[in-house]
C-alpha cells in the first residue's frame, strides 16, 4: 500500500531563516506530487505541483520554492522566511484523480 | 474565477442524528468531486468521490449527492458519531483545466454533541 511521510511535524523558525520541508511517498512510482499551504481555519492553497523528477510548476508567486530530486521525494524550501509563511503545509500525491495527503508540517515563523 | 464554496462554516449536531454538509460549485464543466475529512492537526483524509455522470454514491455511513442543475454537492453522514467531528472539504476537478488540479472549498466544521 502507498504511504506518504512529511517531516518535521512541527517547526518554529525565526524570520529570515531558511526552510526545508521534506515529503516522501512509498509504494508508488512516478506520482504527481503537490505542496499546499493551509492558514488557520482556512482552505487549501496549492503552492507547487510536480509531474516528474525536476519538473516543478508554481501556482502562486511567493517566497517559497520546490524541488523534486528523486521520483518519490518532494522538497519545499525558502532562503529567508517571512512571518506570512506561517501555516500548515501539506504534501499530497495523486492516484488517478484523487489526491492523498500526508500528515502535514506545522510551521510557525516568529 | 471558478470556485468551490460552502453554505455554512459550522454545523453542530447531536450524536446519533444525521448530518448534511453542503457545497456549491460554480464550474458547470467540473467532472469529478471529492469529499475530504480533516481532523485537527492532521492532513485531509479521502472520504468519498463522485463523477459528474452520477447523482448519488453511497459509502459506509456516508452518501454524496450531486445536483448538476443547481451545481450543488452534499455529504450526508448517517448516525453521526463523536469521531465524525472534523472539518469537511469538498473539492472539484475540471479536466479542461491545467493538469486537472483539484479546487478546494474553505470547509465546514462539524461538531458532534454527545
């Protein structure tokens, strides 16, 4: 069966510091992968998606970047965090039309 | 632009009662719809889906109804239990869009009173 992992689970970072969040998927090959951000009490905002190694599409202009160095690894990064980067970050993989989500990373930027 | 929204941000029901969570969508070309359940501090969990060529689909204790005439989607939960307390999101996908990405509504918070 397929599983999706995210780490860390929670992170507190100062403004201006770098960021690296990791997502890995097991049990599938060449999945479409997604990064979402969810503000408190709000819906999901699509940040990036990837259809293959090295292929990244950005949905919104922002302070973040994404990379896919391996088939089942998706990384979300920032060189300098902003206060507005705080939120709940979710990684998802897609099987046919349905997306399945990871456990999420809670990021607090102070 | 096209969007998926929810009629009510919160819903409170008594344990054992049936719950109905509603969702309106504006893209009449949407092909596929999903309901997700998100418990506090966790990622959304797939509940049930329905295609645009169907008007009803049933799962275990859940039923999704699709009314394409009025562009309305609902999730019915039978015999609601405390473990059903969560935020419920509907999502739509239109295959005419870029990569067929899902568009999510803001969510409805369901609270179950014992």
